[in-house]
C-alpha cells in the first residue's frame, strides 16, 4: 500500500538516513523525524537550522557533540531492551553523532521559536506510564512529554504494545484548537519484535487513521513493520494493533502552533465508551516491558 501518509521502510541514503521526514516533505509546518543507521566509527553531522531536536538511541550507543558540549549516550541494544537516555539540542546549532560500534538513532524534531540549552536526559528520569487495561494495555515512555522534559514545541513519547494488544485506543484526534484538544502534527515510527523462527521481525502490526464525518479524505489501514512510518496531519488515529506473537513499538513525534505544549486529544465519540469498560480489568501482566535497567 502506498499513500501520502504511509511510508514503507527504505534502504539508507548516502548520509545513513532510513527515515527523513521534514515539514517540507510532509507538507505541514512543525514536526520532523529522521532515523539514521550508522556503521561502526561512522559520524553524522547536521545543522539544526530552525528546529530543536532530541537524539534518541534505538539500537546502540553514541556520543553527541553540540558546540562545546558532549553527551555520552549509553543507549540500548534495542527498543525492547530498556528505556534509553537521550540528548536535547537546540535550534541554530551544529550537531555531530559518533558511534564506535554503530547503531540506529532517531532524531525527533520540531520548528522552535526559542533556543533552549543543550541537555542530557537520564534514562532513570523518564516517566514510564501504563495505559489502558486488559487487551488495551500498553506502556508509554514519556521521555519528552509536556510534563516529562522541557522543550519549546517538541513532544515525543515511545509506546510498547505486547503482542495481541491494541494501543491508541479508543481512536482520538488532535486537529482543532478548542478546550480539551490541541492542534498537533503527528508521526508514528514502528519497530517489531518476534514472529519468525530465526528471530527476525516481520510486519507484525496494523495502524488505522481516518477522517471525521465532515472530512474522510485521510484513510489509512496499513500493515506495519520495522522502519515504517505513518503521518497524521489530521483525523482520528487508532487503533494501533500488535498481532499475536509480535510485540510492537512506536515512536510518536508531535508539534503544533499552541503557545503551551500539550498532548490534548478528543476521542472518537463512537468509541469513547471503551474507557469505562476498563474499570475492574487488570493491566496486562507482561507490562512494563522495559525499565531504565536492561532486560536480563
């Protein structure tokens, strides 16, 4: 399936990027995501231009240099291993990422109004939240949520969904400026664990995006695997479904025009009753799937 909103994983370009989403390529105004695959001893240098960024290890360790500051990121073996540390870098800066052993690193970005100081984010300080209940249980690592870490506009969180469970449920949207809802451009980036006997992940999940009754132009139902991305300029998104036997990870990047950072959303009224059904249900005992300590 191909659409303006769903992008399959692709090989690395000459700079090592396997994902490169900008406001220009997405035809919106604020949110960006790059994912770079670095070989051992390879370095990547980029200018932040008008955007703030967080360097987030997906697999591997690295050193991030911004001006005269250096941040050694311990990282992780995979997104299913542990909650990671990260580095924030401001707009109007030059940044270099170096990795002795190589790895895969996400750059989550948003057009910024002001320049904040470069900083290190400790894995121990990342709030880990368990959401939902029963088969809608999932884990959110709120490393750059409005309450978890200061940025100008950038909001970014990780979600881990055990095989057979649903996330982003009930479906919700953030495309209107009104009480209880904020306007946000959102990116989903996926990775999958499990499935094949050789241990290689396959396409183990599905993502749904659809418009309101007044605007059904956006319509996505995509089978997703490692490296795939979904763009959500507007409309309801969810559920995000992890097929049985496949644990699903997604990285959310959000940014918008509001003066105050927010993840405020509005449920699809046809499905909002689901929240009440969770009362009395247990959270999936497989959660939390990760903490700041590596899995044994």
